[in-house]
C-alpha cells in the first residue's frame, strides 16, 4: 500500500520576538493509505502542532512533509488550501463551527468551496449519517457539545477526504456520545478507506487504532 503521508526530518520552531521554542525535532514517520494511527503524549508536547503540519494547516520550519506525494513545505497559502480541500478532513477539539451559520450551512461550506452541485441535499444526507437530520436549521449555540462535534464530523466527511485528522475528537464528550463519534470515525475508515489520524489523551481510543506514535520532548518514539 502506498504512503499517504510521509515526514522526513521535520522540525517546528515557534518564534516570538527573540524567543524561539523548538516544539518538534527530527520527526520521521510514514502512514500507509487506509491506516489508522493515534498520536499520544503529554500536554504541550507538540501533538496539535504535528497534526497541523501533516494536514497542511501550517508549515514545518525544516524537513519535508508529503501528503499524497505532494510536498507541502514549499506551497503558498492558496496551494495549501487547495490540497486541504481536495484531500483532507479536519476535526477540531472545540468543533470550530461557524457560529453565524446553521448546522446545515456549516456542512455546506466545504461543498460550496469545491464548487459542487446539489450541495443542500448532500449536506442533508451527511447530517442524516451523523444522526442530526432534524437539527439542520439549528445554530451551533443551540446544539449540545456532542451534536456540534457530530456536525463537525459531517463537515469533515463532506469532501470525502482521503485522510481525516481529528484533534481530541472525543475530548469534550460524555461516554455515550464519545462512543457514537468513535463509531462514525472507524466506520468511515472501514467503509471508505479513509486514513484516520487522531490526537488523543484517551488511551482506550488510541488502542483501537492500528498504530500509536508517542511524542515527548519534541521527539517521536514508537
Ligand atoms: P499539545 O497538542 O501536545 O498539547 P501543542 O502542539 O498545542 O501541544 O503545543 C506545543 C508547544 O508549542 C506548547 O508549548 C505551546 O505553548 C507551543 N505553541 C503552540 N502553538 C504555538 C504558536 N502558534 N506560537 C507559539 N507557541 C506555540
């Protein structure tokens, strides 16, 4: 199976004024298409940073990140956005739904960005898949945390991503809702072959993925 993601000698340094913080140092790993993987490690160890680099939300300071054979390092903002729209789904810990749009409209955004047709009915189908067909006209503040997370899942699924990144996808959810969200994620992996990359503190969830990467002191082991 081909690699969908490949990192070589990746480092990330945050700079503010004269201060430099090296968060990631010489990270190397690759992920086969269709695999499931968790990134675990202490708080502040760089997990979210690493996920952002892999997903094309940010760029490495040095080293190479390749997604689907495309080297992300040298792409400009527009090119990165294009790669994300084509291949990547992303689920944020705090959902990041647009507050002025309804659940349905939030799911329609990526479809609109891709210039697709029948976006309303497709967005409805996606909301139905996450069990929220009845809540399409609700605004994010009118939904529970679990419902908002399921809307963000529907949004992430909407462009049929080849790879889905999820940052603490069950972090703010009760046990029952966590289970529902987990099932949606793993079903997507099984049914559509979507590569799944999770950042999580939840070791039970991490154990359900095929592989676990541990990050500590800017380095990866495992
Ligand atoms: P984790 O997800 O493991 O908790 P993060 O990747 O969020 O870790 O953060 C790693 C370190 O980088 C932390 O010390 C954090 O304060 C710092 N950091 C994260 N984002 C930025 C940023 N945009 N600018 C400066 N420092 C940052």
